């Protein structure tokens, strides 16, 4: 294949592992040039430019390929998602979606990292947080619907001096959003909302940052229990773009706290469907799939939709595999019986008790096991219960307990001759 006319800069990157060196070779297969800029090289090349933004602008001006793409620190580029590079030109740029895994969830941030070279004008503004939104807006550059995807391990923009960032003129949108996030973590919701409002007033805000500001204000209102105002902002955000996470999560939590289970379920379902598509908003949060499925199952129960609750619970069980806590298998078994799902109920029963004859029951476990079989009988599922009690009776012929239960099962299944024969044998 022809390489993309792009220089990929691995900025502030120090190669340490064999996997990292292998990744460089993969990058070189796709890009015309790959340049590694280690911390020591940056100090040597740019001794008079402590600002990351200034360095990036200088790099862009000196790049010989038509385009420059920046990866920062421990970031890695998803080489399976490069289709957007087929459509780039000076009027159409792809955004970059950065995913940060950790802290029990995944965070997403949109940025502009792929830019054309050769321009004498500075594309990026800011100090240590490069922001190209003003450049894009002033030139009516379109953002392609599909972008590039970058994963990173370390927290984005750590060790940033906000006082230095705020000294930049005009103040980049990203700085407002970054500071608002810090204020929210400190429970300073009024101040955070003020930062988000500054974003909404700016003329050079990109769509995904505008949505982030709307969602941020909604969250601030929700945290202060101002439910009506919070919902108004989520509705405005959704009216601009339905493919998001945060406004639905905010709605879900508001309705959940107010015990409006149907509305909470609907909001969380919107969020869950969107997770397969991705969000078009920046500063997003995606919850773990397992946690979401359990929430959906519990909400469905509270909303009186037991069949839907079982569906979500079954998906959760499949997702967890060998890591599943047995309490969820018990819950699924109970629901399956209640919903008259014989095949599914049997599957759950044998997952919990793969061989009842060899199972070492505690007194409590045995009582629970027999309760399940009683529920099977109430559903007229006689055959599997008869097989189980027959096996237990044959394995423990001196147990009056198993004999009585087998006789009762035979009688309920209208097998009176077999019940009488067994009864006479016992006698």
C-alpha cells in the first residue's frame, strides 16, 4: 500500500520495551515518516521554547510531509481505524478521539492532532494544552464524521499549571473545560458551571466541546439537586446531538434518585445503545459494561419489566464468564423460573449444581436447592426433577428424605404406578 503523506511525531516519548519498538515498525508501514522526540531531545532542540504549544507549532512549520500527526507520551494509535485518512484535505480534517482507561471507567476526549504543514500561521494556541479549535473555526474547516483513535494510560494533562494556561490570550476553549473538570472533582459546582458558561459564550467552540460544556453545566446542576435545570440542559444537548453518553447518564441518575424507575430505565437504555456507536461529545465518560448491565437489570425489575431484567442479567452472566459471582446465577435462575423459561432455568440450575449427587451441600444450600426443584414442579417441569431425585435416591438408598421427595414428584407427574411401587419398596 502507499504510505500516508504524514509525519507521525511521537512527542515526549522514551522507548523502553520490545513492544514499543515493534509498534514503531508498524507505524512506519503506514506513515511516510515516524519521528521520535524523547524528553532529552526536546530539551536540546527547543531550549528556548518551554511551551508544548510553541514546540508543536515549530514542528509543524518545519515538517516536510504535507501533514503532521502528534502522539503524546504513552499514547498509541489504533491502526485499525485509519479510514479517515483517505478523505483528508485542507478543508476537511479528522478529529482524534483519545480514550483513557482507568479509575473504574473510560474517559474520552476529542482533540485536533492531525494538521497540515507549511503554514506560517500558528495552528495551536495555549501553553501546555495545544488547542487548534480557533484556527479551524476561523477557516470554516469541516471535521470528518469519523476520526482517528488514540489510547493512553496516563491521565491527560497531568501536572498542568492552570495559572500559566489562563495567562494565554485569547484563552483556549480546552482550558475552560480542563479547569471545570478540576473544580468538579473538588465539589466546586458553582465555579465549574461558570467555566462551562464561558465556553458557551465563545465563538470558536467546536461542536464536541460545546456539547461537553452543556453536559458539564447539567452535571453541576444535578450535583446541586437542581433537577429541573439539569434536565433542561440535557434535553438541549440531546437536541443538538443524540449520539452521546453524558446527558443520558445524568438523566438516569436524576430519575433514579427520584424513584422514577421507567424514566431512569429509558435514559440508561439510550446510553447503553449509544455505547456501541461512540459519543460525539468530548469530556465523556463510559461506564464498565458489567456495571451497566446490572443497573439495567435492576431498573427493569423496579419498572415491572421482568422479562427485560432477565435479558440484561443473562447478558451480564455471559460477559462475566468464570468471574461471575454465583449470586447472579441464583437471581437468573429465579427469574427464569418465574418467566417460565424452562431451558434457561435448567441451564442456570446445572451451572449452580453441575452434579447434585456429588455436590457437598451445606444445610442452607440443600434447602435452597430443594426450593428450586419445588418451583420446577409448580411449573409442571416434572421430568428434570424426577431425574435428579431418582439419581439422589439411587446414590443414597437409605435416605428417607430423598425417597419421599421422589414419591411426591412421581405423584405430581401422574406416575402413580411408579410411586406406589417405590412406596411399597420403602415399606
